């Protein structure tokens, strides 16, 4: 499939009503077509891995084609410079999160980027760092617990950032670390309690929300059952 043909498919499927709904959920729809993720994933399944096309899709500047780029790109062919160029252009939480889930977490240099991006001032660049921590907590099964103890430190350091898309990603990271296993659940709850008792409004929100989920009967039962299976 060529870039022209793909963009034509997006244009033919454009849905103004969906764009209105997306905007209500805080998604940047300035260059969006209003198509669904199943539509995007269907195209990705048809295209498979095509790195050159992925670069073209990204350069198109359109919202959903950029999400598609993250699905069909070859992570082994993306260097740090390209990753930095892409992340600078993130302008919506869904583009950020989808690209992290579909591509960025696979980078061999992902930890280096997390360390760099978590200190950046740009809202979506900083969100990327914590979205990656959340994704890694779920998908990187062989990671040692010590990695996530460090990530909890990152969470605490960022917990005063009151920007909506940052604080939600920080909360997301904390919750997923705490749900990874029974061993990490305890320090994650401890941090959640500490944040919940803070004088800072953003810290309190992050802490209380995470504490509520991490101490819930559902999560505790699942983690205990998982620990018994070894």
C-alpha cells in the first residue's frame, strides 16, 4: 500500500461526529479523521511491518496515520534521534500512549529515553516517560523488581506536576507498578499513602486514586493468587 492510497482510505472514512466525541475526551482533532482504532489496526494488519511507509505516515502530520506509523514501524530501525524527533511532535494523549504501547517500549534504549524525557518541560514529552513506565510494568515480564523501585522514585519526583496529561500518566505508572506483583504492591502502596497525605493537591489526587485501586480486594486477590502460582 502506498501513502497516497492509505490517506485516501482515511479521507473516505472520515467521521465528523466521531471527531466531536474525540475532542470531548481531550484528544487533539486538528488533523484527525475521526476513525476508530479497529479501523487503524485493520490497516496495520494489512500493511504489516513497513518501516519506510511508517516514516512517510509520520511525516504526513495526520493524527490517525501517525498512530498507524507506530503500528507498522520497525523498532530496530529507529534510532534515538528519530525517537526524539517523534516525541517532540506528540500533541495528544492518545497518540502518545498508542505510540508507547505499540512501538517505543520496544527500544533497547528505552530506559535512557525515560530518564531524559521525565525531566523535559513539554507536557507530552514528559507524559511519554511515565506512559512508558506504565507500559513496561505490564509488558516487560522479565524485568527485575529493582527497576521498578527506581521508577517509583521517578513517580514521586514528578508527583507535583499538576498538568492534566502529566499527572494522569504519573498516576498510571504508579498503579501499574503496584499491580505488577505482590512484592512491588507494598512499596507502591506505601508511596501512594505518602502522596495522599501530602499538602500538594496533585500529589494527593495521584496518591488517593492509586491507593484506592492498589488496596482493593480485586487487585489484592489477583496478586496473591499470582504469587502462589510462582
